[in-house]
C-alpha cells in the first residue's frame, strides 16, 4: 500500500497518540510544550496534505477513495486546522489547563472531516460523520457556563436526530440496492430511481449533510452554537465543517444523480435558507450570531450551485467552498481579536466601534471578508458567486438565481452595518489594538488570498474542474 | 500586440492605489502627490486617446483581449469606440479636478485618496471593457468606495444617505447580474463577451422584451431614472465635494452608458418595444426633478435634483432611438458631467468657507468672492442651456429628435427648461447677490490652487460649447452603427 494515500490521516493519528502521551508528563511541562508541539504538527499535517495531493487510489476494500476532490479538501482542512491553532492562542475563552483536551478534540474533528471527504461506503461515511460530529459537540461545550451547555445539548440532539435520519435514509437505499458501497449503488441508480423509497432515502440522508451545512430545515442549531461556543471553535465549525459538507454533498449527488423531485425539494430548501438567513441576520447585534445567520444564507447559495447538477455547477461549488472558507476565516479572525481586545467572548456590534482607528489593518481584513461574503467584486466571494449562479442559470433555475442576487443585496445591509461600526463610530478606548506577528502574517495571507483569488481564479477553477472530471463523466 | 493604452489608463489609478496603500499615513503630502500624478497620467492618456482614436471607423479599436476564466466565457477585453472615448475623457477630467479640489482634505488622508482612486479605476474599467463579467465587476468596484467616502467624509445625514445609495445601486446591479446570466444561458451564448454575443445569439422577440426591461431597470437605477432616482439627491448632498463631483459627474453616466453599450447594442428590438415607456419616464425625470429643485433651500439639493432633471434629458435622447437623439444624449452626458462637477466644486468651496449651504443664510457672496461666484454662475448658465455652452448643443439635439419622435413629450420638455431657468436664476440671485450676510464677512475667494481645477472645468464647458463638432465627430459613426445593427 502506498503510504502517501493515507498520509494526512496517519499523521493525525500519530499526533493524537502523542497528545495522549503528553498528558502523562508533568503539568507545567505539558503546558509549556503544548503550543509549539501542536504548531509544528499542524505544519507537518499541512505539508503532508500537500505531498499527497496528486495520489489516487482505493483503500480498505474500496470503502475509502483517494482522489483529487478528497485530497484538495484535505489540504483545505489542514489549512483550517493550522488557522484555528493560531487563533486558539489568541482566544480568551479557552483556559490554559484545558488546552490539551481542546486540541485533542479539534484533531479528532479534523480527522473525521478528512475521512468524510474520502468515504465511498455508507459505513465509513457514517463513522466519519459521527467522529467529527461528536468531537464538535464536545468542543462546543468547552466554555464554562449554563447557556453554553444548553447550546451544546441542542447541537447534540439535533445532530443525533439528523444522524437518525441518515441511517434511516441509507438503510432504505442499501436495502433496495443490496450493498453499502456507494459506487455499486450508483451503478444501479437507473433501475432504483423508479422506486419512491429510493428518492425518500436520498432526501432523508441529505438532511444529515444539510445539518452540517446549516441549511434549512436543519439550521436551528447554528445561531445558538455559534453564539455560545468559544470563538475559535465557532470559526472551526463555520469553515471546516462547511467544507466537509460541500465535499460529501458533491460526491453523493454526483454518484446518485439528481431526480426532478429532488431538485424541487433542494431548490425550496435553498430558497428558504437564503431568505430566512438574510432576513433574520438583519436584526442581530451579536456578531457571532449574525455570522451564523449569514452562514445559513450562504448554505442556500451553495445549494443553488449543487442543484444545477452540471459539470460547471459542481466546479463552481468547489470553488465557492474554498472562497467561503477564506472569507469566513477572515471574518472570524477579526472577531477573535476583537473579543480578545474587549475581553468579552461574544463581541457585539458595539465592540467593533472605531476598529479602523485602533487597527487599520484589522479593519481592512474585516471590510474585505465581509464584502466578499456579500459578493462584492473584485473579491473571491464575487467570482465564486458569479460562476455559481451562472451555472445554475445555465440549467434554467432563473428563479433561484434571481432570489439569490436579490438576497445578496439584503445581506449587504448587515455586513455594511458592521463595517460602519468599524469605520465610523468613535472607539470607546483609544488604545491601539496591537497584532502579534503570526496574526499579522495570517491577516496578510487572507488579504492576499481573498483579493488575488477573486481577480485570478483561473488556476483554482481549472483545479476544481480536474477534480470533478475524476469523479464522473459529463 | 500594440501598446495596450486602455489597460494603461486603467492601471494608472490602480498603481496609484497600491502606492498609497504602501505609503505610511504620516506622509500626507506624498499621498496627495501620488494621487495627483496617477490621475494626471490617466487624464493625459485619455486625452491622447482622443487624438489617436480613428473617428472614421465605427467598430471597436485598440482591442485588448486576454483569456481570463476560459470555461465560463470570461475574457478580459477592452476596446474603444465613439461611445466610450468621450466617457473616458470625461472620467479623466473629473478625477483630475476632483483630486485637486480635495487637496484640502485633512481627515484620514490616506484612506480618502485610496478610496478615490479605487472608485475611479472602477469607472474607467466599466467604460472600457466589452465583457459583461468585467462590466459588472468594475461597476460594483465603483459603488462600494462611494459608501465609505460618504459615510466617513460626508455631511448631512450621511449614514442614511450612504446606506440608501449603496442598497439602491446594488439592487440595480442585482437586476443587471440576473440579466447578464440570463443572456449567458441562452442557446448559442455561453460567453460574456459582448461582440461574440451580438454575433452568435439570436434573441427571440420575447427574450428581447423581457431582457431589455430587466437591464433597463438595472441600469436605470444608476442613471437616476424616475422613480428610482431617490437615492441620488440624498447621496449627492451627503458626499464630500470630490465624491459628489465623481458621483454626479461620472457615476450616474455609467447607467446611461450601460443602456447604450449593453442593452441597446444587444437588444435593439427590445429597446424599440419599450422606447415610449422610457420617454415617459424621462419626461417625469425632467419635469419632476426641475419642480422639486425649485422648492429646495439647500444648494446641494438644488444641484442634486437638477442632475435628476438633466439625466432625464439623456434618457429622452436615448428613448428617441435616432442617431441625433443618441448624439444629444452622449453630449449631454459629457457636458452635464463637467457641469455638475463644476457645480459641486463651487458649492463645496462655499460650504467650507461659510459652513452653510442654505440659500437663506447665504447672500451677497459675489461682493466678497467674485471668482467663485462667477464659476457657479457659469455652471448655472450651462445648466439652463445658454447658447455657447456644451449643454445647449446637447439639449438642442435631444429636443430636435424628441419633437420629431414624440411631439407631445418633446414640447413639454422644452417648457420644462423654463423651470430650470427659474430655479437656477433664483439660486444664483439669492446666494450671490443681494445684501451680504454679516456672518460671511471673512469669506475668502479662491487661491490659485483652488482656482485651477475649476478653471479647467469651465474651459471644457466653453470649448465644447463653441466647437461641438469636435465631440459629434467622435461619436457620430458609433451611434449610427448602434442603430444600424
């Protein structure tokens, strides 16, 4: 077996074991060693993900597929892991003595998500979904306080319900097809498609992915969990979890194909997600809650691209997932730093007052990532949205596209409100907000990525096209 | 490939923007000079372009084409013909004067000039591109800095005005976006390139009608077409001087330009179908804008509503669907751009000196400051269409075409010009003549630096008023081919 095939996951497994060993050491020593240790591992993980980019093959009796799609997403996930590691150092809400557990679960969640992107069997898929989900339930309860526990329980109950739906749906499909291998099932789709139970199973199963994507009707957890989790955890949920959901949605939809009924159901969900998320976000004061509603709206946009069901549609979804991770990362980076500066883990709009005076660079990052989320050129969110909507329009979904673009206008209102606080309101304290060196570099990286990918997206679009081509013929 | 002059024009403000971003904020004068140099580079090149541009050739010239996102039919293409050569010149003039006028800005100098240059690169981009993707991209690039310019450096209810302006304009652009994507999805299209679309796509008459309506509404918001004009007076009033100049002078023209370049170019049948509706809306613009302007006490609001009224003339010219009408519309776009820029440059100066723009609180300023008063009066005379000024020729052309095509509307619009004369003369009389308000005893006239940009604008107005043939020569064949195709 080619070692490269399973390299990122292996690294994470070794890392997890070493973290467990680290608990055996003296407490002071552990605390001192932890951050450099995690940091170097995050770096190694990123390098490993890059090394294994171009390999492909099947593992574990064809239940686990390594291809460009999965490997691309693994790079993205390792990037997010690295990014969250950097943010965690700045966060106020993760106590020093609990950091080890925190990083442990962060790594298991990442491992789970990496496995999601490669799963081609119902069983591996279920295991990896649960691995990432349980880690996230625990992570979201990491802050102490009753309210946070409430949100975490809410997350758990919703998650458990959707994974119940997942099992129900896939048990129907597996029962009809007589196998749990998704590749085998996809060969039988032309026959199975006539069975109503098959479509029903597919709809049920997709609830589980929508849950991760925080799309309607399984979005209820998002605002509470976003609000009450420690901010780096929220950032992780908002970026890595979404990326994994897009990966698996692309894989499943490409294997199973889109029936007309399924398109109508997904389309309705997309429409409601966009409209609901944007409308409710208009009245939010808590920035993390606002970003939660914005992520519900963004889930709607991604669904529009997915249900185009065309080569261009899947390509643009892949590109948009990358864009989404970058711009959300920018927004959350600023949120974490503002939270740290105001010593309040739930920054309200008022905490952003005068950010432009206190740290012009940070305000610029905020401006760019929010405008990019709203789809303003020449940023990456705009290019992503343009190709997303143009491929949906190509398939005749003009209603969804029209409501998508109108929704973008609505969304601009609340994004600009934050910008207004940052640029216009007078700061309450005039102390400059000083950034540490890693934060400066991270900010610079996000700045460049958001701008340059918006203007020169061709390389990544070609990459996404190659990845989609490997999955199936069009 | 020849020297890419269009991209170079576009690069001037962009390079300036990056240089400013890299300059530490304490070197305020350096930042001003970078902004001035980059805008004068753009101005010089756009003037040069007017000379080397071949007016006897109605097709696209100086075409630049780079493949951008191949699979989605997106190319970076620039080209120039009669329609945009004049608009590029207008943009160059207005930004150059705008930078000079805002020499006195002292609050967040770096951010201010960066925003100005960013905005103007968007405007240049829209005027030179022939790809719908880049058209849309540059269009929005031009809108967003406007929000920041108004909200940070503006006055009078600026938060409300900025948000209103941005949301209105982006609502318009959302319609454009949907329209562009619809065109892309038509059989045979699969590209955003205007020329290819024109050649390859056969628009059914139903498509023409629906698409043109959508695009017209989208562009119409930016062109301040009635009833979507409400953002514009508020926005003009709240914006800082240079932003008002760019905004009323150039940004509003983007909408009218879009109607010509995209909507009419691709969908001539659709345009004919809706022409009467446009003419009626344009008449509403002219009459309603002028009527409201008579009731305003704030100088900036008067100019804001006069812009609405004057944009009506542009739209009326377009609605006639004749070469003369188009020529008049384009000429009006140009001369109105220069004229409003001059208006706002004057009002900005008066406001800086007197701290008020209310007509009742001004008065007798011509005694203290004859030069700025003269400038304002020249702009005013141009606004009411005095012969010898650019606007006169433009309004004459539009009216001739309009009376021929829509006699009733055409004649009503002539009568509406009388209202314009009324409010302009009242404003001039109240602000500059009569007894001097003792509060403004210390009001000082322009110094040389402040004189220079305003003088350029006046010179432009008079030059094109006396030699309109120069301008008509540039655009004549292009507008003709717009109808012939």
